[in-house]
C-alpha cells in the first residue's frame, strides 16, 4: 500500500516536468508535429504494378511526377451518396488512366525533409487526363506547378 501511495505522489510531482520537457522538445523541432492533411494537386503519369505473393495478387498504382518522384496512390473509394440521390456514385477506375498524363486532386500530407518532398495521398478526389500540349509540357518537366 505504501508503494502505491509513493508511486502516485511521485507521478503527480513529475508530470509537470515531463510535460514541459515534451513541449520544449516540440518547439525546438526535436519532436515533429503530425503533418496536416490538405488538398494537393499533382501532375504526372499513372503507372500500375502487379505483384504476386503466394496465391495472392496485389495491385498498386503510382503517379510519377516531372521530377521523377514516384507517389503511391490509395485504392479509390466511391464517394458517399447524398441523401435522396438517385444515382449511386462510382469509384474512380485508375486502370483507365494507366500510361496517361493526368492532373490529380486529392487529400494528403506533404513533408519536406533533407531537401526532399515526401507526398502521401490519403484519398483521390478527382483525376483528369492532360491532353495535347499540356501533356507534352508535363512530360518535359514543365507542368508540375501543383507540387
């Protein structure tokens, strides 16, 4: 019983010190804050990779931007149906865009570390093919203003 009381008192006395140390570490940049999820616009070429592990086949989609960065894309989910809507929303079919230059809008995080950007897409909002001269500009590295 004495040990429980002693540990409780010690915990209460040390709690403010530990809390202030964590706050100072975060202010100094030692502890990194969780990145903010925001809307991102990306331009690049969609690719598809199929891997077989045992009897299971896994499909992964990527967007390669003009800088050559390969960004993993999540499996598209159908948008939520609005109440009273007659049409049922359909998920984006990324197979339609494989090998194509696209503009992709999605929700995700962007972290810059050691001069490199790490982009993580959580949800794809929309995707459109880039046509004509715009596609050629993206392929030549001129169309990545959204990054």
